């Protein structure tokens, strides 16, 4: 819980200083704690921290991108490869 609070504090202080690593960790922790999908978690965090969804692209790490793709395939948003 303390990790989540400190990560949220980092995100809300100033989005300009958010890195891929910090954002990915924030998404992971929030997703597990809230039991939301990765897509929903990213949208939630962007809305909460006033980050434009288009700008969130630059914060998504390759690992998180892979998890998003797997989630999208499971939900039939992308064709299964």
C-alpha cells in the first residue's frame, strides 16, 4: 500500500517527470490492487493525473505493451497470432 501511495504521489506531482519505468510500475500495482484490466488502469491513471491518452503512449514500456497486446487478444480486440 505504501508503494502505491508513493508511486501515485510521483505521478500526481508532475507528469513531465514520469518515466516509462515509473508509469509501468504504477499501472502494474494499480491493476493488481483494483483488479482492473491494464487498459482500464491506464485510462483511469491518465484521467486521474490529467495525462492525455495520446501522451500515455510514450510511457508504455515494451513489457507493458506485451501485456496489453495479450489482454487485447484475450478480449478479441486483436486477432490471435
